[in-house]
């Protein structure tokens, strides 16, 4: 039996989604795995996407970044929060070490908190990081010039250096601050294209384009009620938004898994985050991306990769709020569809983890 602890940053659902693609393959290869998942991503969300049994721990040592909205960072609170973690670093390491020791795993996988990696090193447990970004690089990009910046950055980098390897799926941000990076292919899964069944369920007329609005689980919503209506565009949105318009449907009404929706709609509207980019690419679905306003360091590598392997158009936050993006939508739909890339990183990551267990 293999006992695995997985620690996930609760910054939206992207880190969890990225990791679940690997866990599904890992558990398929090793059905005897005793799996422990530590995060504040809802247990129900994880259970819907992971058929293997697991023990859920509502436990997280990091937060990623504090957000005003899915595309706006609260920099003041984020910087203060990192400084507070740094001041409390010895207590945090002691508590995490005690927690890990009680579980006594054979392997620790982090996407991508650094304190579990430090605790694993202290306990002489093998540990692996997996992500297209790391918080040391993100922190240095935004807050490295602050008075406490160099010390906080060095602590974060030390955490990632504690891992046996840092598996970096493509596409990803550069990581010059890390030495043990191992590049792997994209992490994503293909959904079933159920386009005709979906359109029949929603009773869409011929020629109507269907747009899936997916913001990645980082709070907030778009004021869809104020968007202009047209006869040839309809939208799928989260059930919790409770939009009552003839051209807007709750995702729950479809009765389909999210990946099948990605594979079946005409366009996805969302952030240029890893999960959305990779899933759109491997499923051949165009992405209409809301541009972030803070110079997010992943934007360039993610968008460049998607433009090479899929279809991408940008809109500004104000356009997403007003619904004034018809020209960009039409231009995106007119682009030729390239051949979707293969998500080879799933098997590569699973093999790397089994080699260390």
C-alpha cells in the first residue's frame, strides 16, 4: 500500500483541477493508494471529480493571493498576509511537521504550498511539487521590492528547494529561482463532445452559439443580467448566479460533467488560467479570455502557448462586465481550428510520482 498526502493551494480550483488529472491516473495505476487531500477547496467539489476514495483534511498552510475579483488581486492584503506567514514561519513549520508525522505518508505532493515541503524535508519524507507556477516567483514579481521582500522570497524558495523535484507542466511560467525543475507535457483531460445532445437539452435553434462562462472558482461573478441580448448567442453560467433570462442557462440544467461542456460548447469565456487554457486546447475549444490588470506573470507563457496550440482572443474587464465583446467573439469563431495537443503530462507525472514512492 502507498500512503500519499496531497496539499493543494486553495486559490480557486485551478491547483486542485491540475492535480486531479494526475491523481486519477495515479490511482488507476495503483488502486491500493491510501489518499489524503489537505486543502480548503470544498470536499464535494473534489469528490465529484475523483472516483478514488480519499480522506479530506480541511487544512491549508497557504492562500495563494487575496483577490478582489477573479482578475483583480488585493495587493495590500496579499503582501501583508505573506509577511504575517513569514513572521510565524517557525510555528507553522512545527505544526505542519506534527500533522504530517501523524499521517506518516510514503510521499508528499504539493500543488503548490511550500510549508508541507519544508515539513517533509524535516521528517525525511520524499516530496514533490507540481504546478505551472510557484509562489516564490509570483511573490518576487509583485512584492520583491518591499522591505521584507528578499527575506520572504528566500523562505518561499527554500520551501520549493526542499522537494525532490518540481514537475512543471507545459505551458508554465519561467522558474529561474528553482534548480530541480522537470518539464512535463500538458495536464488536462478530454471531455466527450456531446454538442448535439447539449443543444437539444437546451432547445437551441440552429445557428445559435453557446458560450460557457467559467471563472475558475475564484469568487465573484459577472453581471450577466446587464449584457445585451441577441438571438444567436446563449450562455451557460454557474447555478449560484441565479440569472433569469431566456438566453442564459444554469450549468446544472445540462446534467453534464464540466469537461463534457468544455468539449461541446462553441466558446469558453474566462480567465487565462492554466486549467482553462489546457482544457480548451486539448478539447479544441476557443477561449475568450478576460485580461488581468495586474501584469500576472503567467499570462504571456499561457497565452503564447494557447495561440500556438489553440484559439484565443482577449477582452478587457470592462467588456466582460458590459457584455460588449461581440466583435471579438465573431473573430474568434472565424479562426481555423488547429490540431489539439496531447495531454502527455498526466502519464509523465504519474510515472514520476510512482518512481519516488
